[in-house]
C-alpha cells in the first residue's frame, strides 16, 4: 500500500498526485496551496499574468497558470515547475455592456439588470439579502457604485442604461466593498436598500428559489442567470485563484477567487457581473466578479455576505 507524502498514512482509494508524489485529497490540496502561495508573488509580476490557482485533472493537482503569452510562461515553468499547467487565456478587461437589454421584473429578484441612476452602467442583481432587518439587493460594485458614486445614490431595475426610468427606481446605495490598487482584494460588490413599497422575492429569474450557501469545489457544475447571457452552465476548473483584472484606471489583483470555464457558450459576459453562481442544488456558491470570453472569475459568496453582515432571502 502506498502512503501519503504529507501525512504518511496509507492512501487506500483516496489517492491523488502532485508533481509525481501521492497524497490524500486534502493533503494534496494543502500541498498545492502552499506551492501556489510561493509561486504567486512571482507570477503576478509577469506582464502576461492573468490568474494562478489550483486545478485537478484526472486526480492530479496542478498549479494552473492562466497567461496571455505562452513565451513568458516558459520562464515561469523553469522557476516553478512542480505540477505547473499552462492555460492560454486573454486578459480580463472591465468594459461596459455592449448594448441595452430589457429585463424588468417585479417583485425584485436576482438575475436581472440593475444600475446606479447617475451613471451609464448596468450589472446584474445577484439576489435579495437581509441586512439589519432591511431588504437589500446585492450586486457588483461597478453597477451600483461606479467611480464618483455617492452613498444614497438611487438604483433602478432596469438600469437607466437598459431603458429604465424614474418609475423603475427601487432603492438606494447603502454600502460598498470595492477593490483598491494592490493585491489585497477579495471582492467588488455593493448593496442597495430596497424601498419599503417595492416587493422582493428570494429567487432568481428562470432558476427559481435559491437554497443555502455552499463552498465552491473543484469540478462542481454550476449555473447562473445574468442580464446579458441569461441562463448558462459551467464547471469550476480552478479554486483559490489569484487573478489580475484590468479596470479602466489600472490593474486590480484579487485573491481567493474561483474560475468557471465556459461549456456550450460563454458562462458570462459584460453586464452579468453581480450574478449569483449556484450549484446543482441551487445553493449559492459565489457572485460573478468579471469575465473574458474564455473564463469567468467568481468571488466565493460566504465572505461577501459576512462583509456586509447579510443573509440570503430564500422565500
Ligand atoms: Zn495524507
């Protein structure tokens, strides 16, 4: 019987590999995580860096380096060559949605257009949450709190960008968790209090009532409903990822994100940010941060809810 290279206990059927050594799942993940932490400070200084995280392919753990330039990849492979897997992937660039999209629905719920009424922006409502006994909507910081926002700015569903008008105003911006330049970011989110005379529901358009929250796991099948690309499916291919996102005024580095691969079509596009990502039980695992045509970067939901002192409305 072979033994785990980390804990030295017998492996049995719980056998995974990394860099030619064998581990239990959790021991292999722990080892990959430590390798990733050692490699990431080097990796995100590369011009071609897009993301670095942990992937699992045929029971083998790999550090998955997403890069927009294969030649620079060769440099890092010589430095960190233990289980390194290279994925060619375009940079993740923040852009406004391409065109307006009408998605108005009442009661207010997840999966539809939202925007700060003072700016030409639109994102997606993730869902309704409860903060200090008030109903709020949780969405992307870029939809609710674009540059030069002020707290108490009003928000509308649909966003004015999507054809909404003053009759569609549903509440006001109340709290933000926005990224800063540097590498300490974990989310780009904001919440808006919903006015008392506006109805809300703990559901997502075309998906239905949401379950609880759950941890994002490698290989998990997920779905979302967003303003731009509607209902789509994907699979989590990378966890504990450090990701570079190019904002109009410069790069932001995000830690502890997970990455969803496209299946039949793009999992998400511009305007889908803020959408909740759910597993097959309809438990919420994350909220969309940003996407390229290739991959979608998602922030795990539990730290986001914790940051706002929020819980999901589920009915
Ligand atoms: Zn072990």
